[in-house]
C-alpha cells in the first residue's frame, strides 16, 4: 500500500477495502490474496465481532457442524451433527482468519464510504483510503428492527431487541411478550417460558420446519433438494423470497415449533398490530398464518418424500397441525397482566448508515443485483443475495467466488473498458 | 374474456400481474380512495350508494351507481327494508375472499367449477344494548366455510383459501385495527 503523505497524512491508497471481518469479509480477503490483490479489511471491533458481543447466551447455529464451512476450511471436530455456540463460531472464524493469513485492522469502524471520481473514498475515525473497489461484508444483522409502536409502551414495560437480550435471568420479574415467530422469537419464548415466566408470543407469517426428517437433519434435505442453492435470478418473486422469515429452528437435536411452545405453556397470539394505551392488540388472522405454515411444510415434505422414493431413508412422517385455541387472544393488557418486558424478535437489517451513495430504494433498502451494488461496489452475506444460502456461513463460498472473480476482472480492465462496463452495469448487468 | 391458458375462471391474470408490476414502478398510482355515501330514510332504514372512487392518479367511476338498503329485522321493531349493516360486513368479507380464490386459482392454473362460502358471525347483543360493558359491540368471531369444486387436490384447495386470506383487503380490515375518523360537517 502506498501512502500519500503530504496534505492528508492519514490517508492511503489500496485496490480494495473490505468492510467487516466476519466470515464473508475474510473469505473475500482470502480470494483477493490468492489473486495478489492489494486490500485492507476494516473491522469495527474484533474478528467475528457480532458473534462475540451481539448474540444471546444460548444461541447456536441453525446449521449443523458438517455444513459449517468456508473456502478450503471446514469443521474438523468430533461432533459433525452438533451445532456451534456463538463463542465457538467466533473461534471458528478467528481460526479461519489465521488460516488464510488475513491482515485485519480491528477497532476501526467505517465512518463514510463515498464515490470519489472513478474511485471510492473510505473514511474511518483515524484514516482515509482511496480505493478502486469496496466490498461491504458488514453483515445482514447490523440493526435489530423495532417497530415504532415500541416508543408508546407503558412506562412499566421494558422494551428489548433480540440484540440486547442475553438470558431469562437478566429480565425484570414479570411476564414477557415476545413479538415475532421466526427462529429468534421461538427460541427466546422457549427459554423464557422454561425459566418459569408467563410468555405470550405474537405470531405472524412464519416458516415451520422439523429439525430432522426421515432420520436426517432438515438442512441435509434442503441441500439435497437444491433449495439452498436456488439462485436469486431463478425465483419468481425475489422481493418476497428475500423477506421470508428464518425458519423455526433451534441449534439442537429437537424440533421447536408452536406446538412445542404451547405444550410449554406459551400463549400464542396473532401478529402484534397496535397498542391502545396499555393494551397490545393482535391480529385475528392467526389461524390462517398457522394453516399456511402447515400447508407449506406439507408441500416441502412431499418434495423430500419424492427425493427419498425408492431409498431406505426412514419413514414418511407428517406432523400434527399447529394447535390454535378456539379464540386466540386479540388483546393483552400489559399493565394488568404484569408484562414486564416486550422482546422484539422482528428481524434485522444491515447497517449502511455510512454509505453516501444513491444506492437505496424508496424504503431505504440497498438496491443490488446479486450483490452488485454499483460499479466497483459489492455487498456480501445478505438474505438470498445470490442464493438462498447467501446469509449462511456456508453460503459465502459460492458468492465470494462469483463476486470475487468479477471484482478481479474489474480491477484488471483498462479504464476505458471499465467505463463501458460501468454503463452496462447501470443498464442492469 | 379470452385466455391463453386452458384454465378459465374469468380472471385476467396477465392484467393483474401487469398492474402489479406497473404499481411497483409507480407507487403513487397505487394510492386508491374508496367512497360511499349513505342517507337516512326513516327509522333504522338507510340507503347507501357507491359510484366514484380514486385510483391510478385520477378520478374513476363504476359503470353505474350501486345502491344498498340497510335496516334492522322485524324482531328489532324495524321494517326490515334491507340487510343489517353487520351482514354487509359478512358480504364484504365473503365476496373479497371469493374473488381472491378465483384470482389465485387462475394464477395457479386451477379450474374452478363452483365456489360457495357460508358465513356465520356470533354477536352478543348485551354489548350494543349496553347491558354488559365487558361485551364488545361487534362480532365475537366470524366463521367462513367454503365448499369448492375444482380440478385440484384437497391440499391445493386449502392453499388457495389460505392465500386468498393473506391477500384479502376485507380479511385484513376485520382482523386488524383501523383508525376511523368521524366528523360532522
């Protein structure tokens, strides 16, 4: 890296700035190193920072160890069917950083990224880089979604996002309303109910999945059926596919679904739709949301059965329909029912607050075509970015190969070819 | 209507999908306003009409003005000149779900032969009569039963009905709260 030390001593140039030293950023760093491309990896905290500091205590990966791999690097322990804890994931990623010999500037949060002529300018607190390409590998979970009505909760109720929650012991005494029925919401409702608290779970659209089917892990089936490899340009409704909530799974050898929660005493209500004074209001559409999830599950299992036809793989199974009480609650008086905490398990979105480029849609979401954001600007690790598995650790390999090859080619082009490519990309690749 | 596919439920899916794409690209054209007027006739009898609405950025009109009489039945000492207002809610829900079933079926290439919805809504009159303040005025619940004859499996029909609820405006209106502003001019 050359340093241009006259007027702005704290600046440098490089070919590529990679933002984020999680699994995606490191895998891209390995790809760039393998092609001899000068780059820096900027990390706001430590390597695998989110896994170290932004996960609840009991969290484990939803993917089994055999599936948890990065380019040329896989799990080598003695429990291939187990699920890594957050600390183990952090260790896995940190070892990978050592394995690929990555140079990471830790403790270096990015303050701004802007176009600078043909190049980009990336500024951190202490330093500025001029570079020809930027890879945003800062993760899909930077910001926990918290609906605006959280601000109107009664004063006696504490509002907690899934990023702030750690364990049931840290919660104030009293009941808990968990909002959201994806993997996060179900796991939190489960362990909080197990700690002896009254839990209500607000359930909207959700994806029901058993942990195992016909003797194999569900991830094995999803892989075999080609579902995880489905490409972004092959699905009918990509906007919707990217919005699909994470399946109801827990990183353990058991199925965690709404029936399991009901059996634990968790009260299931419809989607949280409003707050009227102290009273939370739920949608009356719960029955249909559950019916829909049951139907989708049955269709998925039909596909798996077709795959299993003629083999000796276990027995065909069907799961009991989701139990919904005759009149699910439409309201919950948070004060009278002594609800002390509302936990928002309402999803996450990436944090691009530092990106000063016109690359967002009318809802503030990053516009990208399979990770191509703008000429020279790439994203990684987003939901269904290039493939359904894009947001998983094992999804990084194919995406990094695709985008990394493109990036290497981009840097090697002559300025005039790059200008033409820029036009083409604007026209939609 | 001439369809290119052999399945014909009388729904122009291409037009609907085209509209979806057009409104994705121009969200302001998606802003619609639905309107109704209602005049008191006598007693509990009123007559409502719908004709004009706003959408695609301009004033629109039905082919003709539609009129609806509403009243209460004789057991409420009324003259029973029309359906009760709450029955109109059932009519709205049923027709919305049914239209959705036809559209989704067309999109999924399912030929419908007959679709019949039967609705029942419970109501405890102690609510509107002010006898018990713990009882709400409105329905305690709504039950919709569909009888559907179509070239499809039971699961496909169940999925049609589920999807029509997911996409239904009236289903959303009755299952979720809506801010209502009533003023006097």
